[in-house]
C-alpha cells in the first residue's frame, strides 16, 4: 500500500537519522511514503536527484503504474542505468530497513523489483528479496537534504507526466473509445480460444474443462497452484472415484481427494498472505469439490452445455455456489469462469458453439474492478460502461503495452 503502517494506525513516522537532518515536507508533518509516492507518480523531481548509493545516475523511461492491492507500489517500470535497462516493479519506503520491517523480504510478490526507492538509506547493502536476489536501492536524501524548500515546491507543482490514455475520452470520444475496448476484448477472447483449441488437440475435452475451471478458481493469487493441482489429480480419476460414492457424500469425498493431492509433495506454490477471505485456498478447494460433485453423473461438458445456450444472467446464476450461508463461488467469480474457462473452451469447438459462446461473452457484466488496470479505469473516468468484454480489452492493453514499457504506443494514446 502507499501509506505506511504507522500512518494507518494514526502514529507519526519517526524522524530520520540525525546526520541527515531532513524535516517536514508539508505543513507540520515528517516525510512519508505518501509524499514519496506523489513525487514518483508525477515524476516531480529533477532527473539528477535519482542516483544509486554509489552515485551512478538513473533515468526513468517509464515510472510504472500504481499497484493495486498487496505487492509493489508501482508495476512494470523501465529505468535506464549506466550498465543497462532495468525492467520490473518499484517499491517505495521512507527507509531501506522498512522493506524488512514490513515483511516484504519474505514475500515472493516482490521478487520482480527493479528498484527500491527510499528517502533515507539506513542499510549499507542493496535490498535482499525472498528469491535471494538483491535489488538496487536509490535514495533521494543525499541529494535533497539541503533542498527542503524545493521538495515542498515539487509536491505543489502539477504532474510533469501522466499516461497518454488519460486524455483518450477527450481526444477520441466515448463511442470510439468503447469500440476500441470492444475490439481488444474480442481479440483477447479469440487468443484464449486459440490457446484452448491447442489444448483440446492434446487432451480430452473433460480434462481441459476441469483444468481451466480450477485455474479460474485460483485467480487472485493461486492460479498456478490450482492448475498444477488439476494435473496432479486428473478429472477422469476423480470422477471414477466419485461415481462409487453416494451422491450426498460426493462433495466431501471430492474435497478430501483434492486436499490430499494439494498437500502431497512436492509442495504446490500456495499463496495465503494478502488474500481476501473469498480467495483463500481452503475456500476455493471447497468450491472445486462442490463443482466436481455437481457434474459427476453427466460430466463437465454435458453439465455446462446449457450455460452456453442461455443468456448471461442465467449462466452466471448457474455457476454461483452457496453452501450453509457461505458464498463459495460468487457472481464475480462466475463471470471470470465463464470468460476465461467455459466460453472459450466451447468456442474452440465446432459449430454451433463458437458463435453462441462469443455472443454470450459479449453480454457478460463486469466481474469486479481489477487493481492492476486502475490506471485505465481512471482514464475512462466513467465515460464508458465497462463490462467483462471491455475489461478484457483493458487487460489486453496491460499485457501488450502498459507492462511492456510501451506506454504511449497503445491504441488509446
């Protein structure tokens, strides 16, 4: 998050090491991560202020996009150093030691860092990541310790840079912007369809559906772990075992089988830190077990076919799952499963499925706003209604432009 933990708790940040003697940058308050984020976001500092501990200059080619949720503060930055180009994430702290104090040195989510930007370098070495790699530290304090008034002016000045897509509504108009997102959303759907068509050439339809459904259940932190679990416990084996169990006992049996496979060595890459309760692995495993029990008799393909023939609201309602007052698969997750698993799998097959699946996809509501594309939501500013298809268009922009150092070259620029 941008604000440090002490700020959220209502406590001031301790003053910096005495030898640096930097005081407030704003009315009555010490320097904070919020100030640092404001400086970095708008690039409100002179280029010569950004150097390594050894005094080597760094040049920002793309400052990255603000992170959404847990993880680094800015994602996919591009920074030029004397020895080459750095690509990755940027984490901001008041002090170098705050990285360890916040527990980031144990979190793999920070392994893609390209730069650790701090005000005060209170540790002699570059920052150690969970992967064992050390990431470069750049500190502003050595340059700004005698320039407090300049810092105040930096913070007060307008941003010197922002993403070109921020002006897309005014330049293009709402209809053109919506049409671009629709077109990119369709391209992303067809890319997923082509990917699953290749998978269907290698595997049975039932296994492909099973794998993509579990993978979609893992979105939000455990996608790879659920995909590996599906391969470790194939649907054919699971279904054979469940057919021997009375229907009312199948969900419990499926959960037991999934849990046993999930804990079998080698360990799966489960992530638990920073997840919403609905995304906890235990909750998603329970959802997978109930899905398996629901489709044991008819099979996944036959059980899911009616969804493709109906309308979007019926399809979402059919995939939602609640048990004992708890939501195991909510409407948002159901849309994700339809968008990324069910519909592209059917679209990868012969008629009549491709046309029906694409039509249903185009009518799905937005599942939830993604933090990773918040900058694109800000650019749209409510001028265009964002549904599942247009959100997929935003993800296309993120994957092919925003995260590739190609800001300024995308269709919205």
